[in-house]
C-alpha cells in the first residue's frame, strides 16, 4: 500500500510539470465543453471552436512560440465570428498557455503573449447584448485571471529553480567529497608505489621489501578504487565510508610506523588525554594527520627529524607536524591534499595552517575537543 501511494504521489507530481499541466487542463476544459454544450443544446460550431482552442493549447506545449502565436491568431479569427457561434468556454484555453510559459520561466514570450491574449480574450467573451458597464468589468476580471496565472507561474518557476540550484549544490559537494576521498585513498596509495619504484630505479635494483610494499600498496589501491566504483554505482552510499572509522590515537601510531618505515626518525609527543576528544573530531583529525604524514613522506628530508606534537586542552586540541623539506621538493600547483585537510577540519569547526617556519615546514591543525559545528547545527 505504501508503494502504491508513493507511485500515485509521483504520478500526480509528474502531471504538474510544465508541458504536462497545460495538456491536463486543456483536456479537462475539453471535457467540460463537451458536457456543457451538449446539455445546453448549442450549435455544433461552438463545440468545434472550443475543441480547436484546446487543441492549439496542446500545440503550444510542443512549440511554445509558434503555438502561442497560433493561439493568438485563432483568437483574432474568433473575434470576427458572429456572437453565439464563437464557442462557450474555449476563450479560457489561452490562460493555460500563459501558465505553461510562466512555469518554464520564459519571461519575454509570456509578456508578448499577454499583450496579445488579454484584449482578444476580453473581446471574444463580450456579448453585444450585455451592458457596456459589464463589458468594462469584464476587462477587470480578465486582468485578475491573467495576474493569477502570472503569480502561479512565477511561484512554480521559483520553486523549480530553487530545487535545481539545491541539486546542483549537492552535486558539487558530492564531487568535492569524492575528489577528497580519491586523493586520500587511491591517489595516496599509488603515489607511495611510485615513490618506492623511483627509489629502486635510482638504486639500480628493487629489494624484496620494496617489491612486497609495492604489491601490498597496489592491492590496497585497487580495493580502494573498487570502493569508489561502488559509490558511483550506488548514490545512496556514504562517501565517508572510504576513510572513516580511524581514531586519532590509531592515526598517530600508524604515522610513527609509516615515518620509521620510510627512513625518518619520528618523534610523537602527546600532551593530554586523547580519549577526551569527540569521536567525530577524532576521525577528522586522524585523516588530517594521515595527509600531513603523507606530505612529510612525499616532500620531507628523511635525514632530518620529523615530529608530531599533540596538545589536548580543555576546549581545543592542537596538532603540529614538523619536518624539513627536501632540497628537490616541488610544491603542487593544486595542493589537493591540503585542500581536503582544510575541508575536513573546517567541517568540525577547526582550522589548518601550513607553511615554512625557521627552515622547517610546519602544518598546524586546531580544532575543538567536541564537535562544535555539529552541535551548532542541531541546537
């Protein structure tokens, strides 16, 4: 039953889209014309004229400009048809064309058609037997109807544009997240493979350890790439699943092993209790530490010491990653890693600074101990 109700709502929503609502309204008006003119016993020409008016409204859906002008031309013809044979309800059909054009946001065409339709609809609906005062009031009524159509069209177009922009913004965010995770997983793995292979090339041979590391890292990169492909196939999956779940303590331990394995002499200093750090903050900081360490391995000098200093205060946590850059290091024109690190840390209310200090390269990450950004969103 729930699935059936959802399909019915989706179908009803589809009928309210531009290009469909005009057809639905024209069909309803045609049915009403058939019923009304059959019951009242009016001449068949009236029904034919009304059905032509409804049909031209449908033509304007497929070709708005040509069809809209055809509706205007038909209204001109109707003005010269004797009263009593002009049709009964067909003069309301042009309103549906104005509605559809407004819903699509074609402002210039709607203005043109309004200027053409309004006096013609007013003239067609006037009866010579009616008082002149009623003729004047008829213009007021038609202006009010056109104004209502304009308001509805504007409102629908505004909602549609807002939804389109929201979808576009969401798509941009998803692409940014995916780019960040690709850099922090697949790109990082294959960069490590490239570095090990380059060192082996410079030595003139690859050791067993080099081959084992290349094999393991490449296999991990393939697994990470498979995860990315699964994310692309399933939009409902979380992008954060690629790198989430690592705590800051685990990241620090892994950082020490990674630096030592790459020939650095690491120094890890922790002042304070890491267990006080909120899990969401801990995961974001763990990813930031992993990226900072990857940059040390990529650009740092293994001969010089590398240090990670963590200070856990009452409200804030500060992480400093210090190393000396290698002489032949070339910075990237587009530091995607630093961009992704800032994006992660800023999402929890923190900040990232990176730059040279006293012949060292220092990356400083500051963040609240608790996830203040999330608390502010939920309060």
